[in-house]
C-alpha cells in the first residue's frame, strides 16, 4: 500500500436543491470547425481527382502523373469550396445567442444589484432587454 494521501470520499451526493443552486446555465453549441471541414473536403477532392487522373485514359503527352496532379488540384478546389459552403450553411442555422461569448461575470447582475451599485451617471437607467426572436434572425 502507498502512503500517499487519498482524496476525501464524499459521503453523500449533492442534493437536487444544491445542484440547482450551484449550476451555471449553459448552451451546447455544435459549431463546425471550418478549417477541419474545408481541409477534409480539399483532401478528399485531391484523392478523388488524382485517382481519376491516374485511372482514366488520357491523350496528353505530359504523362499520367502530371495529369493526376492537375486533376487532383482541380477536384481539391471544388471539394474545399463545396465543404466550405456546407459548413457555412450549417453554421447559419445556429441561433445568434448560442454564438455569442458567455459573460465574464456570472451570475448576471440583477436589477437590485445594479441599482444598489449605481453611481450618479447611471441612476434611472433600465437594464437591457434580451433580444427578441425577430432580432436574433437578422
């Protein structure tokens, strides 16, 4: 047996009330990683184009290798553009409130706490309203 200290074992799991009190609300955003998506399209396009250039008959005097590289580069461009447009389309469907960065201060200030800390310049200022569904779509 080791003499290393062991972390304390919790006696009971936290109650549901304690979990609700300490939980931080969050939204899971499954955003595409654009560089990886476009890179995958470029790679797949190059491989498919190079195979087409190598396997299909050609009548040029340049050689199969040069044709494979040129056709592969053309397919890579097409694949990168296609996957980039797909990623943009998928990202456009994400609501704006999920794309915004979380606030640095959590929990958000309440009306009572903002008015209690208000200086002379901010007296009478109402807290901002969250955007409506129509404003999010713009």
